[in-house]
């Protein structure tokens, strides 16, 4: 019973973090360092949940979060 309760929480946490990562967008007025800090924080939280991303996926996610300009 305990493992199913904690599994649900872990899954919900992963879903929340993944949504946050893929919805992360840098505005023109945001600083690059602040944006990178937010990005790295989400990646670190996902890593602590057992999720891993390869280098190419890191680059694609980060590039897609930047403004067009």
C-alpha cells in the first residue's frame, strides 16, 4: 500500500516537472542566466527522480525554450 501511494506521488511529480520543462519559455526581457538557471533546476529535479536525457535532447529542449530572436 505504501509503495503504490509513493509511486503515484513520484509519477505526479515527474509529470509536473516534465510539463514545466517543456513549457519553459524565455521572454525577450528575461536574462539568459536566469533562464538557464531555471532550465538546469528542472533538469536536476528530473535527474533526482531517475530521469535522464541525452545531449541532443538537452540541446533541443533548451533551443526550443529560447525566443525566435
